[in-house]
């Protein structure tokens, strides 16, 4: 039977103290407590810098056997721009990004069996970055081919028009998951599944991101639900149940910006799945 793991996108959030973390919890103890509540988490920090061995060993020491920590590839690999715009001359180019790839994979390997899928989270690409999808897809294909098979991988695409059979076939060849993302300007995965088969390997990787502006217009802290996502979560529950027989494991990570409080979103989805 498929294993379903639900958690949040990152565990470091000061406004969770007093509602998710007990009062007085120190930042260095947050992950330890988090691991008593959920069995998986997505490390957001790895997007901003390649983690060193000391940091990853700390994650290992603070979590029990059976815990799973997924992570994003560094920004230097999937974005590479020094400002908001990605740099197509650098991203995914082996001769330019592989030193960071090697360092990242070496660090993540220290987690052993606790290491979950590693995600290539790409930004939205405008025509200044890639005039068309073809060159990007060729580069992605070559990059995935070069990655070691010691890890599992996921690819998140934020150009909705690029979600087609050719992309999905590329991911299937490399046994890589299409990251199913709930993001304001992307189609809900339940809608995507009506025209394409979004399952590209033996696991599902889902990210509930939401609408940052909508949430931040209502709150500056992330200690409670401020946007009702019940209908979208119900559709998620239906989709996740429908694909369970096709996969061995499902990972779902909720962001604070999805509804206002990542842990509460996870609990809400757990309830819907239970029903």
C-alpha cells in the first residue's frame, strides 16, 4: 500500500511559537519538535545556499529514524541570475553549475535513508530567458541524464503552457516526478489530470504554495488560517486517493502562504483524506 507523508515547506517560522511550537522553543530546537508532529518536511534553506555537512548532520541528529527530509536544489543551479531574472547562460549548464550540484548532493547524502526527493524548482521563464521551450527541455533532459541515481528527483515547472506530453515523457525516461503544484497562476493538478497523466514515476510530490499576495494582504504573521482553501484541498484529497494504487509513496508539503498557517493546512488535508 502506498505511504502518504504530509508536512510543511520549512520548519523555521517564529510565528509558529505558541501555537505549533511550545512557548520558549528555541530556533535550534524547532526541527526536533516538528519531527514529533509530522514525518516529513521540505527544506527551503537549500534553495538559498548549498548546505554544509555540519548543517545536514544537525538535521539528522534532530530527527528520528523514518523521518524524511526533502530539499530544493540551490538557486545557483535552477535560476542562476543575480537579480530577479534567471540567467539562461548559466542555469543547468554542467560546466557552470556542477560544482554546486556536487556539493549539494554530497551534503544531502549525509542524511542516508532520511533523504527525500530533491527538487529542481524552476522559476517562470519569460521569452528573454527562453524564447521557446525546446532549448530548455533539451538542457533539462541532459541534466537529468547526468544526475546520479543515488537520489530521487522532482521537477517543478511554472510555465503552464510547457506542461505537455513531451515534458512528461522526458521526466518518465529519467524516473523523475513532475511536481504537482498548487500555485495561483498554474492549473490545479486535478484539472491537469483531466487532459494529461501527471504521474511520471513511482512517487508523487505535491507542493501547496498558494497566493502570497492574497495571504499577506490579510496577515503579517502565520499563526492561523486566513484564506479558506477547503474546496481546493478537497480536490487534492480526491486526486491523491485516486493515484495511490499507482505509486509507492506520496509527499505533500504545505506553505504558509497557501492559507496562512502551514501546519493547520496539513491537518485539514489529513482530515479530508481520512474522510
